């Protein structure tokens, strides 16, 4: 991983498989990077309900589903779309520079 300002290179764009989350670590923060619907998103990899890895779940309609209890989170906002989760998870800004995917965890949105 290489740092550019507050952004860190996490992978190559070509390494991301559509609708397949990839777990990375940015400055000690677990992040799930997802390429879907023509865009790339970065969301905290830990479910706010069950403390398990979201990158092990499935992606559909710009949502990532927690594999344990089925809560889904919007990749754009981190907001849960159904129970049992009630708290959002942080999402992070992503930059694409050439074939590099860069994520910043210092600017949570």
C-alpha cells in the first residue's frame, strides 16, 4: 500500500471482481472494497450489529449483506436497510488514479 496525501493505495482496479467484496486494511482499519454498478465503494468491514466481517457477505443493488444475520448496508451511506442492525457503519472516500484504487479512512463520511 502506498500513501498519497491521506489516501492509501489498497489494490488495482483490475483486481476487483464485480459485486465481490475485497477486505483490505487501511491504517489499521478493516475496510471492504466493492466494485459494483460501475463504481467503487469502501465501507468499514465490521458489521455494526454482530462484529463480523462484511466482506464475507454478498453484494446486490449497491448493498452489502452481513452473512451472519442478514442485515444489509448501503455502500454509499453505510446505513442499514433492515434489522437486526440499527446503526450505520462508516463509509470512506475512494479515488481511482489510473488502475490504482485509493481509500482514505481519515475522512469518514
